[in-house]
C-alpha cells in the first residue's frame, strides 16, 4: 500500500479526482487520466441498458474525444482487487504499455501501481 501523501502531487490529484467522481455519482468506480499536456479527464462507470463502460475506459474515451494524443498516468478507485485487462489495454492504446495505473481504495489509499501493458 502506498500512502497518498507519498505520491507525486500530480498522481495524488488524479486519485482524488477519481475518488470524487465515484462518490459524487454514486457509482462502483471512479477514474481519472492525465494526458501528456497535464490535462485531466475524470469519469465514473457507465451502466445503461445498452451501454456498459468501466470508469477507466470512459476516462480514456473522454481524453481521446478531447484530442489527447498520449497519457502520462491513470488512476482508478474501486473495490476490485485489480484492474480489468480491457481497462489496462485502453490505457496502453493511448499512453503506451509503460503508462502507470494507480489502483486505489475508496478512501484514496493506493493499493498498487501497475503498468498498462
């Protein structure tokens, strides 16, 4: 486990944004990604009858739709033990296999940091 206070300030920011999205929207997951220019994109999981997207895939889609060309980092706040392979693939598609993905608990504590690829 990584203390949130030990994180780089920019990484702490995306964890906080992901946590806020989860709480604000009352969804199982919140996520945030930071692009190569420092802009952030925040999302919660989407569960409609015809569309289901994880928070992380939604955040990546928002970044792409806004013109992001690459990602520096991603964070997901969830009760899940690990990020889904599809989520990591989406981050790798835009940021590359080495893009760090911070996996955090609802309280914002980072349980693990994994590479997207």
